[in-house]
C-alpha cells in the first residue's frame, strides 16, 4: 500500500478490462467450482489507462472477496457496462458497515482475512480518481467501481 499511497507505480498502459476479468475468472475457476458458486458475467468492452499491476490487484481483490465471503452454492454476478464495473455476491445475510468497510483492518463478522483487501481497492481507486461504492440489496453484496 505504501507504493500506491506514494504513487511509486508509474507503469501505465492501455488495458482492456473485459480481458482482465475473463482471465481472472479462469484463475478463480477452481475456487468457485469447489464452493459450487455460480458465476454470471455480462461484460462490455472498456479500455482504461492505468498500471497493469494495480488493475490486476484491483480485480484480484474484488474476485477474492466475492469468492471467500460467499457461501456454498452461492452466486457471483459481474457486470461491466459503460464505465462501471460491479461485483455482486451472495454471502452474509446482512449489510457490512458502509462507514468502515474500506478502512484498513476492517473485517466482517465471519471474515478470516487480513482486512486489507478493500483498503487496497480504495487506495487504487483514489490514485486514479475512480469511484468505489458498496451496497447491500436483494441479499447481494455489491461493489462497484466507476472508471473516470
């Protein structure tokens, strides 16, 4: 996070987000399969200019959270429309604390993680002035990134 906070990663290039998400879905296939999680993707094309490394970390953390905090036989829905990317997942049946969710070391009730993943997502979004939001609706946790 220090490298992100101090803008020490300058390797920007054009990145097709759809390609990154499809590749990441393949990497997480075994984990989703083991928990029998259904994965639905509706992906348009969006090209952004950013650090490939940081975008990989961003997408990896969104995927990781959606899988780890999901339930067996749950589902994940990923949409990329216009300049907005949303990861929705089933999981704990109540909303997370919207005031604290993106803070370092915040963990939900049933989390066994470090509490850093969402803070890293927030820092990457802040670096590029992307919007990041969380909502809980229709029994789904929804994290959306708006690319500016």
